[in-house]
C-alpha cells in the first residue's frame, strides 16, 4: 500500500497494560507494536477480552499504559500532560461508540455540534456545521429530532456525523455495528467508508462482525494481548 | 458548553423537578420559619419600639422590658441633671385587670405617660384624639385591645370600663406593633396611672430620656449609668437585651433553629442525592464528553452551572411561596412574619452552600471518571 511509504499516523511500540495488583493482576496488552497510516481503515479483531478495547483506549490517550510508546500524528502521547492530551484528543480524534452515547436531551443537530462546542466554536456556527454534516449522512430532515425519536441506525448515523464534524485525522470506532442488524450494519459501514475515509485521515475499527471485514484495508488480529497477524484485506476484483 | 449543561439539566425533567422541589421546599421552610422567628423577636421588644424614645433608664438589675423593676421617683430628676440629657420623663408600666360593662375581665398593660409632653405616645391614631387622654378618666387603647377585649362593637371610642374599680373612658384607639404576649395596652397619663394601680412604695417603672443634639446617645447612656447608678440603655441595646432574654429563657430559639436546620439538611440531602443520581445516570455521556476532549474543569463548570441554575430557580420560587404565605398570615394578623434582606441573604448563602455541596459530590465523581468507560 502506498500509504505505508509515509510515516505512520499512529505508531505504537511495546505497549504493555495490566489491571489489578498482586494475585489479581491481569496483563491485557503484552508488548503491542502497531503502525496505522493515513488514508487507511484498519480493522482490529480478536476474541472477547483479548485487549482490543484496551488498545483502542490507549491509542486514544484516554488510558495510561504501563510501558511502551504511542505517537499519534507525530505527537508522543506519553509526554503530553493530561490537560494537553485532552485538548489534543478533542482537536485530532473522532469517536464512534457501540452504544452511540448521544446526549438524550439534545437534538440530533445539537449532539453533532458538541465536539465543535468543546473546541469553543460559537453555538450558531456549530449548529450550522452540524446540520451540514447531518446532511452528508442523510439525516438533514431529522436534525431537530431527539435521539429517542430516531431509529437505532439513525442514531448511529448521528454518532458518525458527530465523530466527523470537526474533521478529525484519527477516527476511532468501537464496534460501530454491534447494536445494528445486518443490513443496517452494512449501511453504516458504507457510510463510514463514504464520508469517513479520506487521504488525511486514518480509521481504526474494533469489530467482531466478520460481515464487515471487506470494508477495511488491513486486518489486525489480537489474541491474548498480542497482535498475531496483520494482513491486507483482499477485495473483490483485486489480488 | 453552558448550553449543553442547561439542556442536560432541563432535559431530564423528572430529576429537574425533583431537585427544584427539594430546594424550593428548603428555601420556603427556612424563609418562612426565619421570618416568623424574627417577627416574634420584633413582637418581644415592641414595648420598646412602640414608644420610640432614644434612652431607657431602668433598675440596674433589669432583665428585659416586660419584667418591670420599679425605681425611686427621684430618678427622673437625677437623670435630668446628667450633662448631655435634653429631657427625661417618667413612664409607668404595669399589669392590671380591666372589667368591662358586660362583666368580662381582661388583663391589660397600663402605660402612664408624662402628661405635659405625652412622650412615648404611639405615632399613629386610628380613632379619636390621643391628646384627649388629658381629660378626666380618659384612656387610649391600642388596636389589639379592641381585638382581644370583644371587638369593635364592644370596645370603641366612648366605651367605659373599670380599672381597679376606677372609671376609664376610651378616647382614642392607636395603631401599634403587636406584642409577644399580645396583652392589650391602655395608655393614660402618668399621674392617673399611679392612681389606677394599688398603692406601692415605688411606682416609677422607667425614665425615658433623649440626648442633646450633637451628643452621642451611647455617651449619654454611659454618663447616666456612671452618675446615677441606674441601668441605662439605648433603645437598640434594650431591644437586643430583651430579644436575648427571650432566646435564653424560652425554647423559641431552639424550636425555630431546629426547624431551620432541618430545612437546610433536608434540602441538602434531596439536592445532593438527586444531583448525584443525575450524574451517575449520565456517567457514560459525561465519559463520552471527556473522551471527545472536554476537560475536567469544563465538566466541573457545567455541573456548577446546573447546580446554581436549579438552586437560584428554587431560591426564587421558595421565597415567592414564603412571601405569599407571609402576606396571607400578616393580613390575618395571626402570625408575625417579617422577611428581612438579611434573612434572604443568609438563605442565599445557605442555598449556595447546598448547591456547592451537591455539585462537589458529582464533580469528585467526574474527576475520577475514566473516559475509557465509553468503550466498555
């Protein structure tokens, strides 16, 4: 892949993370090395409890690691103080969660505007950009709906719009199709490929769902805290 | 993010209303009980404020205004001789029974004013002319006497009754502050007052005095104490002395204090618990905000904004309800209700303490929140 000739957008080396102490200590990540490049969508798969979510949290800078280094867009996360890491995350990353985590009291447009409000963009401008993003995910007619009045698929679309509204360079998706049925999961991945992928952005998707593997560029398998394989994904009509 | 914080607060309508009700109840209870308490305190010293004179000279061992300890009749002249005293007049104050023409007896407070000046007379007269108490057998009543002694059909200008088998004719009805004991006050001249009461060795209850212009009242009271050996107080000192006596010697302070404290604790418990529940139930959402780049400081600001918004709304509604209650009770005259700005300020401080406490519990929870919760 051409992108792999560039420096990695995410560069993880020797990542170790344990939880608990003494007899109850569990090592979840056991020396992970991983590079993710701009323009690509990397799928992170593996058994439950294998450390996928922990690795995702570490790359996002929301979980401190015990050992190793993680650079995101050339910035070593471990050297950033907590406050600056939070700001860096808000400016460069977008998140899509399994449970969407939309704020129930906010309309779809307001939910999408939240990352912009965090960046101290004024409410009218944030709402204008949020509506434009909702238009891109096909929900312009649902902008003033509360999450409870949207279908599950529509809620995940709102979550995608929220993750992309501030043009993040790293998009982190945790089981984005887990709460959706098959056709809706396909639609969401198509949408993610259509609006989420960009030459200036890399996308990491943690998933169990083998039906969506073909949407990714590479597949990293994580087993018992180690990456056991990283393979390019063959597409129909290629290879 | 203030917009998001307020939308989150108002969006969870059930919890918002519960919080609002808890804080409104706390504010209403504290303001209502505090105002009644202060009203009672004002009533307790109304015997002083109704006379509106700057200096009270008393027996040196006096405890409060209604516990009269008579002093020697020469005290008036001794006070007049103190430098800085403009004038000094005698006052009789004592309890007596009045017998109405229908045979009913009522306890009254008899107030005897110096006849040449009528110093200590009530400022407002509702019926008749107060000066007419200079006529033979004439007395004036306060409006509470009318209420307590049978109403306006029984007691009015012209009514005749007996005080210690001597005739008393009502010539005026004056408007005064109600007293703590609500015993009617009968005003007459000092000379006639001591004729009404049974013979006693000492009949002078108090000497009322005023300092000369330019001489501080505190300085004159000090001189009176030093030169006469009597007790001398400014009206304000005597009022506070009486209030402290009531607080120490009745259970009123403890009773009202307990209720006010309960209001504070209940308000804090309801607000703290509801706010904590509100935070816990939104933990994933707060975690998501943290993951998206919201700092703990911003989250703390959001929580404080939510707490103070609901708190100040509860403050307004609570005071409004307490004021309506006060207006209705004051109209009927059954309960004293005096809402002072000092009390409202105190309640505001208490409320802000409740809100800060409630917010702090949530802020501590959020400060410890790992944003990684959103991936679980």
